[in-house]
C-alpha cells in the first residue's frame, strides 16, 4: 500500500464472517478491501492510477477467518492534487480516513461497509 518515502502506520485487520441465521462460520466468503494510500490517493484516481493499487481480496477459512496487512489510509487530497489542473479549485482535504469492505458469498446477502479512523 505504501510507496517509498511515504510516512505510514501499519494496520492489521482481521475478523470472522458468520452467518446471521445461526452464527456459524462462513467458509469461502470473499472479503474485499480498498482504500486510499497514506497520502490520500486511490488507485483509480490521480498519479497512482493502476489496477489493484490499495485493493485486496481474501477468502475466508473453514473458521470464517480473514486477515489483511495494510497501512492506515490518509485523508483524501484536494481535487487539484487528484487531477493536476489549475482549473480545478484547490479545496482542503475532504474525505475522512476510511477503508471500504465488501463481503460476498453466493448463499448470503452482499455486505458493503466502511471502517473509519480518527
């Protein structure tokens, strides 16, 4: 997630996916995370535009467990930083630090959530 020279804070995210019906572990669920890097850039926007940047998928174990190693995301940068144009107003950072989470399994409803950080 981090580029050379970026100040980062390591972050470990782990958990379990459980059935809402009986709290049984859900094996084989796909847990997908995506986030901005420590400077606030997403992979689909700005100078870091490339497939898979700050994005990962894990498949849950038989116990429903998953684990990700990443860095704490940064706040979104200004619009000018993303698009590099003097025509775009240079607004202050506007997005709180967060990580997107998507949990998919064909037998259950899709879960989409966000984890926020101070």
